[in-house]
């Protein structure tokens, strides 16, 4: 089923509320999402500036977000590939995650998602192309 079709199956009461804030703590936007959606997709759906250069394939750190400890602790531990990418993230914290890897559950209703002040895209910022 297409994502937009799945969204039609949920009532407003079923939706999970997320608060996106910038690095200074200023509210960008409060949005509603469905259980099972990931933070990156929700940010894109609501025109929130969260890059996601690799489109959720866990090959970059540009969808790095910072979560409050009480919500971070509700999530499963990051997999090794996510930890590897987080090691390259700008302004890494103890509660950093990749937005593409955080799947929403009922427990996350009301969560604040903080966007760091910058991202590090190795394909743009740090990778030097080889000459052919």
C-alpha cells in the first residue's frame, strides 16, 4: 500500500505528535505522524529542513537529530551501521540518532526532535574525488 493510502487509515486520535526545534530550542513546527513512520520521512513530508542525503540508507549522517533523554531511552539501541554514521555527525550528543532509523511508536507521542546547527555531508564537505 502506498504511504499516502496508509495515512488515510489513521484517525487524528491515532496520530503521534512530534515537536521539531532548531539548535537554539526554538520551535520550528509541531506535526502529527503515524506509528511506524520514521523521523526523516516525517520531516520531509512537513517541509522541515532535515537533509537525508542518502535517502535513509544509513550511508551518511545528514539526518542526525538530538532527542531528549526520556524519549531516547525508549528506543532500541542503535545498530552498528547507525553508530558508524553517528561517529561522523556534527555536534554529536549522548542522545543523538539518525532520523531515518527512528521509527515512531505510541510511546514517542509528544517527543521533541532537536535539529543540530549544521550537518556533515562527507560527499560534499570532506570527500575529495579521485582523478581519472
